[in-house]
């Protein structure tokens, strides 16, 4: 089994934040915070895999009391450079088992992070752990990409997801195990004969929306809504990601 804490080490924590750009851009964070604030309904929120506080910090600044669970000590250290434990308390541990209290009105898991759990059993336990933290009627929000298996050409086991200056993202699939490995290749875009490039690889277990809904049922949740993103766009057959909202019965 892959040790996720080794994947999210000091180097990953130091290079994770991209202030004002990518997933840290205002146009990404503002609708995320708006929807989560509404679903928290004046109560406390719990972020599973809180990371460096990309979402938790602006959500706390919006007036929502936030706590977190995070496996990586390095990611927590990076979070602590921004806010103290009194502002956003964090429990270090596995999001399938760690306990951060109870009575939350919202638990959430963003940016495909549930796919870091590499077995179906672990993913189901993540739902169950979220349910244990929530008050009756509390919501669990999961942001996840839709598997792009239609992009696989016959006889090929991978797809090029991003190709831009200095960066290449290739996903390779094991369709029997529902596993995908993302290969991140960073290089000097100047064609000068240099062979140097940096390669990082991250494994994931991809989950179909219908399978995610069944996991929710097993944990005592009721399906409430599915959007194409935090901007609440309509989810369609062409959507490449989704934000799913479940309610604890």
C-alpha cells in the first residue's frame, strides 16, 4: 500500500500553494466559499484533508468556524505558518478514522481528495467517518472529477490531460482496479538539447458518481444535489467534474 504521507512531504507542502493562480484563484475560491458557507448554515465545518488551508482559511474569514483533519505533518506545518491552532484546529490523522469532534453541520472534501484513498473500502470508511462528525441533517460535500475513460483510445492505457509550455500531464489507467496514476512532467520549454525534466507521480482510485452515491447510502446519507462545480452550474453528461451534496438522514 502506498504511504500517502510520503507523497505529501515537505517538498509537496512547500510548492503546493500558488497564490492567486490555479486552484488558489479568486474565481475558484469565491464560489467555493459561498456554497460551503451557505451549507454550513451558521454551524461548524470540518474539512477532511485540510492541507495547507486553501479553502479553510477563506471560509474561516467568511465567518464559518472550521476544524480539520490532515494526514501530512508537512502540510499542517505549512498551514500553521498562516493561522494558529486557535483559529483553525487540526487533528493529524487518517481521514477514514481520525476524530475531530461531533455536531458539525458541514463536512467537506474538495479537489478530488477522496480519490487519494486507493480502495473502495477506504472510501466508504471516509463517508462513515464524515457521518460520525455530523449532526443529524448535516451535509457532506465531495468535489471530484468524472473519470474520462471515453478519452482512452482502443488498445491504449493512457491519456494526455494537459500539454502546455513547460508542463505535461499524462494519466495511465488500470481499468480493472479503477486506478489511475497521474504523471506530472515539468521541463524547460526551451528546446536547447537539455534532457533534464522533473517527474512526479500521484496515484488515485477513480469513482463514478453513481458509485459515490452508493457509498453515501451505506454511510447513512441521502443524496441532495449535484452540480458541475462550486459555481452551481448544471451537471450534465459532458461535465468533467462534480460537486455532490449529501445530507445525513
